[in-house]
């Protein structure tokens, strides 16, 4: 299954008491036409922007799982922490 980027990544300014000052969200459409909202890690945002530049705005299932999270700040914070351990 593929995930076509429909919109984003767009920056969302979070409230003052949130665990992050802001985050990125994106909207995807599956091969079956289902619309899926996801949060995007920093690495995921960079990947998406590069893919769009290259004319390939579709993520594989593996890329989708690695570069996006369910749309909750807790999931995003955990993914960002894991990403931080990967090094530059």
C-alpha cells in the first residue's frame, strides 16, 4: 500500500503547556482512497520535502510507519526522542 501526500507538511503552533512548541502535520490518501491524518517527525518532514522536490510524493508502508506517527503529541514526542538517538 502507498500513501500519497495530499497536504503538508504544515506547521502547527502548540499551546504554551504542550510538550512541544509546535509540530508538523500532513494529510495522506491511501491507494484505496482513505484520507489519513498523521503527525510528522523532523526527519519525516525533511524526507517529505525532498520527495516532493523529486516528484515522488508517495510513501511506502515502511516509510509511512518510520516517518509519521499517529496524530497525538505523546506518539510524536516518543518518535522524536527515538530519532534523536540516531545521530546527525
